[in-house]
C-alpha cells in the first residue's frame, strides 16, 4: 500500500511522534510506502510530498512541531479540492490518507472520504476539544507547560504582592485553564463555558488578601467571557479560516483588577509556548499508539474513522462524532475545580 500522511491546523507537541509511529508500523511491519504530504491539505492540493522512510523519522519521538509542516486552508479552497479528491490521490499515488489534526482537519477529512479518498484521522490539539476521544495528544504537554508557568509566577507574585492573570489557550473549551489552574493551585479559573462576573473575581481576591495572603493567581482561557452586562470586552475578529481571535482577556482583566483592587496586577500571556517544544512522556505514548492504530485501520479498509482514546484502549470512532460539536468542560469538572480554589 501507499499511505499518505499529513499534519494540519495549529501544530502541537507529538505530531512528529505520530509520523514516526506511522512509518515504523507501515514500512517495517506491512511493507508499505509512506508519503509525507507537506503543509497539510495545502500539500495535497499543490501536490507537494516526499517519501518517508526509517531514516527520515529518526529522533522524532521527542521533537516538537511537525517535520511535514502544517497549515490551515480556507473552506472554499477545501471544497474545490474535494471535488477532485480521487485525482489528487491518484497523482500522489496514495491509496489512503492519515490526517493528523483537530476539528477543522477532521471536517475536511470527512468531505474527502465522502468524495472517495479513504481517510483515517488522528486527533491532535492542545485544546482537548475533539469530541468522542477522552483526550488528544498535545494537551498533556500544554497543561504541563502552563502549570510550570503558574508555579513560577507564584514566587514572583508573592515577592511583589501582585495579582497575576495567566492567559492560556482555549477558545471554546477551557480544558487547559481548568487542569493547569487546578494543578498550579490558582485562586481563580475563568473558562469559556461559564461567563464570569468581574465583581466576584475582585471580591475573591480582596478576601484572600484580607486573610493575609500576599498574592493571587487568576488563570483565564483566551475565550473566557464576562457575564452579559458586566465587563465590556473586545470580541476579537474572525479570521479567514472561521476562527475567532480573541481580544486579549488577560491584559484587560489585569487592568480591571488593578483599577478596582488598587493592587499591582500583571498579565502573562502564555500563547504559543504551550504548543512548542518536546511532548511529555504521556503525549509521546499516546501519539505512538495513535500512529500504530491509524496504520492498522487503513489496512482494515477503514475510512471516515479516527483513532480515539476510550478509557485505556484506542478504538476507532466515526469522524462525524468528533466534529458534531466541540468537547467542552462539563459542569461537574468545574464544580470539582472550584472546590479547591
Ligand atoms: O486550536 C489550537 C490553538 O492553539 C488554539 O488554542 C489557539 O486559539 C489557536 O490554535 C491559535 O492559532 P494560531 O496558531 O493561528 O495563532
């Protein structure tokens, strides 16, 4: 068989570990050829690819980013490509495609499947918002990075008696804020799933200082929203790929808190640091398992399915289930986190 593999959407640690695993399983065990498609679906459309063999994936387990490159493609361009899917696959000589990506990548994968190109998905995202899988690789690394940042910020915050607002990624789902906030012992956690009241945040911090505490840490997901009629926030802009770029909740919150509390406040925007560098051990393992299962799925003739972690097992789930809606933080998880704030 000739299997194409591409990485698409925002990168995350563990992409290279999947590519490595795919090559090892497909080439060594099945005697396949693996074709690395460059820059996601753009490389499929523009027919840019290169063969991937054992030597090409040496040392990839620990390397962040993606050796294939990644991109986002406008929906209209994807629709045009879908119309010629069989021809694009034939020109690259691939029998099936392994698409490693998040919701956007999976939405396109579904269209390519329907147009006759067999696709198996592998879920990646630091946001942990892909549905029908317990988690995706990249998330654990992002949580570790954000947790370490919170640990570090605590000591400097305490020295200066400051309020630190740590902005983490997460547009629609606040998983990173929830888990890093819990692991780092933050005093406030603001998620897109539950609009916050700035007054309650101020009261919480004031009470904390009144108890003799010398600093406070508030973790906010970039998509955290104020309750209607409270704080006015720049809604941000929607980019050409349909994603909203938020208007800087961290900076705005820090300004507000300083204004209302009269305490020095600093925003810290972790941004792409959460997506860079080597994957954690857990993400390396998950990425490796996903690669293995993706190759097996292709050999079973699966199309329109993705590798999902369900409990301790990797199972195949319909891509349609992953993209139906994002996986957001359930109320129960928020209640558990709030109990220890
Ligand atoms: O979807 C993953 C993600 O990291 C989001 O958390 C974040 O909002 C977005 O990508 C950032 O995208 P870009 O790399 O285009 O700035």
